[in-house]
C-alpha cells in the first residue's frame, strides 16, 4: 500500500506537486503503478481541493437541467409559450443583474453559494406563476389583457412585495454569522431577491400587457385549472370547524413528535472523511483506510501553550505540556499526538546515546533551553523564543461527536490545571477550525431564526393590522421548521455552515405560500363573506398555483441531490423537503388555525385588505 500526504510525492519520475496536482496526473499515477498487489491512496489538501473542484464543475449541468425542468413545468401549467418565455426571461434577467453586481462588488461564487442563483431563479418563477394565474383569471372574466395585467400588478403587489421583502430580510440575517463564506452567500441571495421585486412584480405584468390573448385561451386555461383543482374542493373542507379541529389535533401531535425528535440534532458533520465529499468518494475511502491502518489522517487539532517571550528556560511549561499529552492520549478519537514536549523527550534521549531512561522532559533549565533551541530549527511546534509551543492532536475523523469530545477534554484539563503565566488556547488545525465554525453555527441558529420570525411578524402586522394574521402565517412555518430538523436527523444531515442557511432561507421563502393564501382570505372577508367560505374561495383561487410552485421549486433544487459534493446534495434535499412541508402547512394548518382564531376571537370591525381589488 502506497500513501501520499506530503506536499509532493515522487515515484519513478512521476511527481505530484501541491499546487499543480490535478485529476489527469492522479489517473496517470494510478494507471502506472496500481495493480492487484499495490494500491495507491492519496490524501492531503491538494487532493481534497482537486476533488471538490471536479465536483463543482458539474454546476452548469445541474443548472441547465433545473432550467429545463422548470420551463417544462411552467408550460404544462399555462399552455402558453409566450407566458413560459416571459416567466423564465424575467427570472433570468434578475440573475444577469445579480451576477453583474457581484462582479462589480468583487465577489464570486464558491461551491457553498453556487445553489443560490438557481434558488433565486426558482423564487422568481414561483412569483411569476402567481402573476400568470391572476392575469388568466381576469381575462376569463372579460377583462382585456392590459386591464388584467394592471389588476395583477395591483392585486399581487402587497403579497408579492411582502414575500420578497421577508425573503430579503431572512437572507440579510445570515450576515450575523461571522464566517466570510456565509456572509458572501447572504449578499448573493439578498441581491437576487432585491432584483426580483423589479423583474417579477413590475417587469412581468408590464411586459405581459403587450400580449394579446383571446377569450378562448382564457376559458381553456380556466377549465384546465378547474379540472386540476377539482380535488381542492375536498381540501377546502379543512376550513370547516370540525375538520379544522381534527387537523389542529394531528398537527399538535406531529409538532410534539418533531420537537422531541429534533432535540438532540447534531451540530457539525456526521461522517468521516472530507465533509464536502460523499462517503463513497475515492478521497474519503482512501482517508478512512489510511486513518484505520496508520497513526495519521486528515484531521488534527492544535492546542497552543502561550507564555511570555523568552521562556526557553521555564521548565514548568514543558513538564505541564507533557502532563497534558498524557491526559489526552486516552481520549476517544485521539489517534496520535505530536508535541513540543514529545520532541523534548526524543531529543533528550538522542543526546544521551539513546538511553530509554532519558526519554523525559529535562528539568535542568540549561539543558531544557538547549534542546528547545535545537527543536526550534524545525518549524511546526514552537516559536524560537518559546512564547508559544504546540500540541498537535491527530484525530480518527472530524465527526462532530469526535471533535466535541476532544474539545471538552481539553477544556476540562484547562479548567483543572492552571499554571501561572501560561495560557492553554484552542485551537488550530482543520479540526479546530471546524470546532470554531460549529460553535458559531450553534450560537447563531436561534438568534437568526428569531430575527426572521420577528421580521415576518412585524411586516404582517404592519400590512394587515391584525394579530390573527401574524399567528396564522407564523404557526405553520414554526411547525415546518421543527419537522425539517426531524428530517435532518433521520437523514443524518448535521447542522453545518451549509445547512443552517438552508433552514433560514426556507423560512423566508416558505412563508410566501401563507402570504398569497392569507391575502385572498382578507379580500373575501373584506367583501363580507364568513371565514369558512372565504377560506374555501381562497384555496380554490390560489391553491393550484401554490401547490404547483412548491412542486416546481422542490423538483428544481432536488436535482442537486445528485451532486458529487455532499454539502450541495444535502442542501438540495433539505430545501426540496422544506418547500413541500411549508406548502402542506400553508394549505392545511393555516386555514384550520385561521378558522378557530376567528371563532375564539371574533372580529369587532371589518377585515383590512390593503391594496386588494374588490371586484
């Protein structure tokens, strides 16, 4: 078995350089030297980055597939090539503006944020379908195309703007995470959603007003919509008080189960190997094999002993670090340890003719300082003035459970072993970076979700001036969030720097369904209908478009589950699930909850329907 983890690897004239390593050289190396008796296993930063780059190169294929699927779905829905091209064109326009602005700002797209442009594109398509649904309905009622487009602009401006502003706010909250990669994702997504306000709420109805459709097209479109929505009449019965109570009871059980199941969700990664790659990727298989057979691997955590400058005669530092090394060796997950204290032992034994009795940290200050000077010639474990010395803990993997256990052991030692003038600091190495990221993710999760929900509550309250609207829109979203956590636990998806933004984004996007339904509800209530009839008409009017957009969004992002990059696949699966869950909650829990809110807290004045058409 041949392993290569160094910056360069030479074998019979074949050289892999840290910078120049690429897929072609790897294949040449394997083809030339691998046989039934020998297997070449390659790990290290260069190989890992190369495999990630190979996986990210397929992004255009997924984008094209998602674009084709979305276009086909829109055409199936509206049976109009002009409406299909208009919807796709408006969404693509915002993407062009988005990419241009990012270029001017000096940003690019890393693998984490590469899903965002398509997500923004899908958001535009969902709002475009709502516009088309409204325009076709108006044309079927005898309005001209121009009047229908004007009505669509007026009728959907409030819910559309509310939904996009909410999504914008949810994206902006990601800036609270002090991780540059996530902040770039937040800026990318926020720009895209901001442009959607123009391209989908203004440009689309304005451009559609130049089209001409006869009454026959509108009638056929309405007939098809009614045929597809025939089963919605059964779903609309959820608004009946008895059925609504049953739905709320089932929802309460599901919510309790989701909260219970998600209580011990994992912050961090759950699989060994590179977290960006799938478990069956060649790199991860090599990494697991090497860590299983040797005392080395991909993951290490560096603990630093910080002291005052010119501390090379302070024997107590080396002695204390030696105790620390002995304390860390039996910690689960620690494979091997390299340290300044360990080198002191090795050098002291070597300078004493290899006598094993001398494999100790010297207690004579002069001898200690002399050995420290020799060790400082080799970089990696200390500063020349001994102000910082390091302990490198090589771990079996970077699973959250492994890293958290080692971090906890270091913190426990630090709390019980205090040496005056010396600070034990955490932590460098890739495992230390992952631990710091997971810590930030854990600390940022609750505040960000609370900010998003607070923004939704404030915006809904300002628009509808009714606390019922806030409760009806936010409760289904809350249940969907916890069901999403349950989904993550069942599919072994940890809460990471990739999946936390997904949970935040899904809240900001998922509330769109609630806005469109509640917007129609307010219209019918303002027209004098009772709550049951108002909800029934609302579901029949926007239910088909809402379900269609949710499925379209889910199918589009679900294509990412086939990505070679695991975090992209996890993001795609989680987003697709959250889109569907939030749609189901909006179509069932929202009407049921709204009915009982109306019964328990009767209105004292007519419903407020801002900016809505009353005809």
